[in-house]
């Protein structure tokens, strides 16, 4: 983990790639998608077949912050041919990439966001709230100054207006709140331990069954 951050700092990166960002948050106890970084079309197909269809392909680079707008995200790919075509389209876009990220397709109707910011007065602060496309529109979030305890994390869940989405919902089981709490505590600990991390944005965290799984993540570096 330290090595990932230090290499990025040495290269003067402003952020980590999605692949490296997820490796960092996974080290803190956040559940992430099964995924791998492909350097060729054949490798992308092999990874996809290993995970099982459908899968998602994404262009992966530390400089890509708006992947969807650039056509770098291909969802719900259901066959080897789909993966091969999507890989070629991502490469043809001409961006400088570390590789193409192949990840399992996680489906769920409930989406949340977990984040870390650095307040000039209070230092690292953990954020939790409603995720997906509604994050900025509804701004339904709760904050705590890091480090936080499991009890703090549980209280954060109770503070959002849409907290009922954490309960059993439309035939889906209640969210595993302890797993969510571990993720929130872990993200707070990252902020306390590593000054190199300026921000963390994990959005969305999709609820698959009762499991919260991070399907996208961005770690912004404090590279002054």
C-alpha cells in the first residue's frame, strides 16, 4: 500500500488509477469487485471468462477522471465477442492507458457513497450517504472526523434521510451494516495514517443482496 502511494507521489500523479485506488481501499477493509488489468484483447477475454459474464470493461489510467463521458466504460458485456469488441473500442479512443480494467458486473438497486475529505480545521473526515447519480442532487450525507469507531459509523448510517434503504427493501435483505461500518472505519484510518491521501471517493457502493461492494473508486493525492 505504501509502495503504491509513494510511486504515484514520485511520478507527480494527481490521483491513483481506479485499479490502484481499489487496491488501496481494499487494504482498509472495503469490499471491491473481482477485477483484473488486461494488457491485451486476449487477456481481457480470459479475465472475463474467469469471472463469468456479464462483465464491465473500463479504460484505466491515473489521468482518467471522466471515463464514462469519454466512452471508456462498457457495461453488461455478455460474451467473449462483446468483450473483444469493447476492448478494441476503448483502445481506439486513443487515451494513454495503464491497461483495460475487467471487472465483474455487480447488480443492485441500492447505491451509497463513502468518502474522505481533509478539512483545514479538523483534518481527515469520513463521509457516508446516498450514492450513484443522486449524490450531488440530493446531498444526503453524514460526516465524522477521523478516526471513527464502529459506533460512529452506525450513527452516520442513521443520520441520512434515506436510511430506510439500509433496511429490507423490495424483496432484498437488510444491508450488512457491520460490513459498511468496517469500510467507514477503514477509510477513516487511511486518512489518519497517510498524509499522501487528500481525498477518497467511492461511488457507487452497490448493495448486492446484503453486501456493500465498491464498484468504482478514486484516491486523490496530496502531491504538493
